[in-house]
C-alpha cells in the first residue's frame, strides 16, 4: 500500500461487512509557516502569516472538491475518501486495526487555513471512532509532518481526544494553521471509519510554497544544510563519504521518502540543533507513530555521528554504530523498531557520556547494546528511556553486528536517568554480567531472571515491580 491513494481508487464492494469497531483516530496537519518558528506548539506563525479574527468558524468540508480528499485505502467505492464529508455516508478503510493501525484520511485545502474546531462521528453503518489525534507540520507540501498538541499536552505522537458523544465536537485550542490535515485511525476493533466537519477560515496572508531540496547524490565534499532550503528530501540511500563532514544547522528538516533509504556515515555527520529549534530526521508518512518508514542513521567504519538537540523518528533503527564514534546529546528518538543500537562504547572509565539528556520512547526496543573487548562500557547520563514496548535497554548480540566481534560483557552506567520499558523489562541481558545500574529508577513490568553465572550490580537504584513480578535467581 502506498502512502496515499486517491479517492477515486477502487476496491471490492462485495466484502463482508466488519463488526462494530472501537476506534481512535489521529489527525496530522502540514502547516504553512515562515522560517525561524519554534517546534512543539499548536499554532505556528511567522511574519508572512496574518491570522483572521475570532469569528473564524466557517464550515469548510462541504465546500471542498472531491480531489481534495485522499486516503490510505478505502473499503468500497461507496465509502471512499470523499464520503468523509459530514453529510455523506462516511469513509471506511480497507483493513482492520490489527492488520494495519496506520490508515488515514487526508484533506488538502490548497491554501493556508486556520482551523478552529471540528465535529466527527463514524460512517452511517454504525461504526464510529472513539478518539482522535491531531498532528501539525511545518510546511504545506505534505512532506514534513508534525504532531498537533493542545495547550496542556506534550505527547510527541499528538494529543489524544476521546469521543464524548454520537457526534463529538472538538475545539482546537490553539488553532491549527495548515494547508493539509491527515486523520489516522488507531486502537480499533474492526475497520476505521470517519465523517467530519471542519470549521475555520482562510488565513489573510498566505505563505508561499517551498519546493525544498532534493538530495540525489552522495556527500563527497564538506557540506552544510541550512533551514532556508527545507525540507531536504531523500529519495535514495545517501552516503557521507570518508573524510567529508555533513553539518545540519538548527531547524533543518530531513525527510525520507522510502523505507529503503537512509544515511550511511563513513565521514562525519553533525547536527547543530538548539533548544526549541531542533534538527529533525523523519519520514514523509503522515502517521507519526509508524516505524520502519526509512532505515535510519548508520555510523560505518571510520565514520562519526554527533547529534545535538535533534529528533529522530519513524526509522527502522534510529541511530546505529560503534559507541566509540557516536555521541548523542539532548536528542529525542521515537517510533522506531530500535531507537539506538550500539556495538561497544568507551573504556571502563569513560571521560564523557555517550548518551546525555536523551529521551528514547515509544520504540519497540529503546537501546540495544553489544559489548566489545576494547570498549565494553556505554555511559548514559541524565536520560529517560520509557514506553518502549519490548525493552528499555537490551544487552545482547544482534545479527547486524560483525560476527567476528567477541560477544563479551557489556557494562551500562546510567546516572540520573529513568527507565520504564512499559511492557517488558527495564533492562534485559543475555551476556554473562548484567549491566551496572547507578542512581536511577527502574520500573519492571516482567520478572527479571538471573541466569547461572550472571550478576546484577545496583547502586542507589529504586526498582519498582508491577503486579506479581520480581527477581528470580537460578
């Protein structure tokens, strides 16, 4: 299935009707904003955008053309994307939530709109969404998406709003300034469906479209990417050549258009993000929670990766490489299969942390580590590893590591950090010595099994077990 399919695309109308579904939906928007805006707020404005008065509450959906509606799939011709208009029969996706939880409906307004509220319900078959997420993005090109959050929300995946009635009315506070809106249906039992009405008005001044910068050649000379050229569009696998440095300034947005592309670093990759103006690596897919939409950033032999105040999301493996050549500071990594994969690290008394001020969440595996003889230690400071569905930190050997590398002990020193693996354990180890944990809180949602010959060393650690979990020594 592609990223989107037009409302005129066909599918079989003879399918067996699905059972009543319990659904939540995510709304994503691509915002049209000027340079220099700050990430993480609901309404983003610049000098070129003028908002309209408080009376901006006109019904919008019914006046849109059919070709302004698209969807990731459709259940039938009758329930295509255009049927999402409130007074129509409703859009229904072609797959269930267990098959594909990332179905979405997209609306292209062809202009910068200020969206102030929406009403939503399900299709007229009786299926209905139970909640919605709203996601805001920086541009109006459908390439770079960002989550919308209200004034009281900080969720990186977007604010979740519950269905409160047969027809739910949502006040967008702050309003969304956008050219595109995408609604993702998740957490369902059955098929996604939606009817909606959007309210707002056209912004007085429009932000001109930016074509972005297509990068179709390897980085062979020292290169600096600047935010005025956003977004940087990657549609082929990119290599930073040996001896060459690629520098990304604060505010640069890099978008990957295929699950097969990423960046291999044989030279040096450096980001210069700032607080509130991060450097972002992401996919063009509008559903922020979906992983494996690009391969990730990979440090190769002789290469070096240094990220400061950056965001890496929606990759297969967010950042991978040898810990001795990777430094990550004040960076968020989420919505990946594995957030960070490191083979080895520093000496047993590292001079500086490999991971500092990190937020690693909502991946399957937060951090995967593999020890080496020369550099067995990974030092983590002032970081948070939480809501990762399989494990927070896994110390083991994985297939991507060179098989000639000895699978010896790894040691993980964590200072002033918190771990909550959400489903599995805070730390899982398959090597002889389970990592050293220092001055952290660990929430463990499954029993920790200490195998023969293994040991756990903990100093100043609070271990919180859920339900009937505990430590089993064999």
